[in-house]
C-alpha cells in the first residue's frame, strides 16, 4: 500500500518544526541569561562595595586632574540614572573653595550615544562657595581647574553637546574675596563691592545648553534670589535668558525685582566675539541695543552700584530705548516719571567714553515738571525756590552742544504765566 501525499508532507515538516522549536528555546535561554547577567550587574551597582569602589575611583581621578583636593564622605543613588555625593569639599592648599552638604546629579544615558551629554539635574544643597583672588591677582579656581596635561594644538575637538536641564542651589552662601584689596580699594558699607561680596540665602534654578565646538552657549535662569550683607541689596527674584556665540551677546530677557525696585531689560551686542581679548576702544565701538522698562526703580538701589547718584532720592519710573555705541548713542525714547512729573526725551549722545568731550543733541517734548518733584527727587542740588511756578508744561526744549558750550531753546507754560 502506497503512502498518501498528506503523510509525506507531515513527515517532511516535522524536522523543520523541531528545529524552530529548538532555536526558540535557545533564544529564550540566551535572553534570560543576558537579563540575569544585566540584572545581577545592576544589583551589584547598588551594593555598598561597588559604591565605595566607584567613589574611590572618582576621587582618585579628580585629585589627579585638579590642582586641588576633593573630599566626599559618601556616595549614594543609582549609578545608571543618578548619584548623590554627601559632604563635598574642594580645597586649594589651606583655602576651602566649596563645601556642600550634598551634590545631586541625575542624568540620561541614552542621548550619550547621539553625541549628547544630557544632565537632568545638578543640585547643590547648602553650598558655601568661596571665590578668592590671591595677592598676585590670580583666581584660585582658575588654578584648581588648570590642566595638568601638556597642551596640544592638535587636540581633538570635544564631540558632545552638553544639555543641563536643571541646575539648582538651595540655601547657599557665596563669598567673593580679593586678598590683595585692602584699605582704600574697599567700598564703604551700603555699596556693592565686587571685590568683597557676601551673598546669603542664595536660591537658583537654571538650565543651559553648551556646544564647545561652535562656542555657542545658552542660559535660562528661571529664578535667582539672594541678599548681599555688605551693600544691603536684596534681590527677591531675577529671571534671565542669555545667548552668546562668536558674533553676538544677547539678553532677550532680564527681569529684576528687589525689595524696592522692579525692572525689565532687553539688550544685545552685535559684531563682537566675547571669547577673544577685546580692548577698551573695541568695546566703545561695539554696536548695541537696549530696551529698559522700570515702573518702580528705587534710587537707593542705583546708588548701591553708582555712588555718584547720591544726590538723588525717591522712586522713579523709567522707559529707555537706545541703540548705537558709546561713541554714538541714539536715544529713541527716554521717559521719566516722578510723582507729578512726566519727561520725554529723544536725541543723540556722543563721546560717552570721554565725558570731557560729551556732546548732546537732545529734544524734550510732551513734558510736565513739578518743582516739588525736583526738590523731592534731587535734594542734593541747590536750586532756587521756584515753587511759585507750580507744574511747568513744557511744549518743547532743545539742547545742542557740549555741557559747557551749547545752544538751548524752550517754550513752556507755568502757573505764573
């Protein structure tokens, strides 16, 4: 009796089916083995022994590369997504440059394979940062991070874009000290002294993107607050977006709120490479644009930076739109508001960098000026009693020339006629 075609087909397919089942079982075992190995490796990274080894390795590497000493008491966290360093200290000889209760670093590994270093968070908890300039005029942090390897002009470019999604400081103190600055070079209390800053209660939240190959940097400060012990400046909130590359520096947004002032600024510098050495003459010729709006600007906040304004008092409102350079600045709009006064100015300022030859071509219109406002806001100027004039309505006024040699004209209405 002969075999049927159906029997023949079933007989031929059985070996193939067995091979498939065998390959499937082998693949399943391989996946399970890899998963077991990876799982065991991951579990091992969570053990105290591995974290102790990793901390020792990181400290040895850092202390070989830096011109200073790094100390960390403990490392915790998940190595694949983020770690926390406890009781971090950075020293240069006997000077402590940083002491932080903890430093948290969280990151994503996957973007690394796309030439991106993606750091989700760096958080400094209760840091004490000392920025110190020695008596020779060198900043100690520059010495600490100076490369110990011989320089090479043929060094390969850094291949990664760095993305910092959130950098925070909580309950921080920042102190700036110039050890070579004593006596007359120190400002009196009540002034902002960049050689002797002591910022307390520092809170910061920001993001950043860095491309070292194109020298392109972007910073977005979502929140910054602090108080300066020396000057009394109390910044309740600072918000800033900054962008810089080899051809420009832009501030699309700067908002500052102190306990007495509130202002918003947009500014841009054109045709300038801030990464190169720029002399005073080049800065003076650099084209710029500034737009500033300050509904409430306390003159005491201005005086912390500019003691020359000590003759002023009170709070003013200010709107400024200007473009040009120090040598030739166009005032498109300058509005000044006092209690009962409003002043509008347009014009040009030349030679701001050389006040001996300052040249003003200005025009004032749509202006009213109260003598009492002048007395209240400029008490440092000895002005003849003009209270009988009341509020002066200024149709127009012009000023052309240098402060000591000029031509001026005006048309005004007063209460006295």
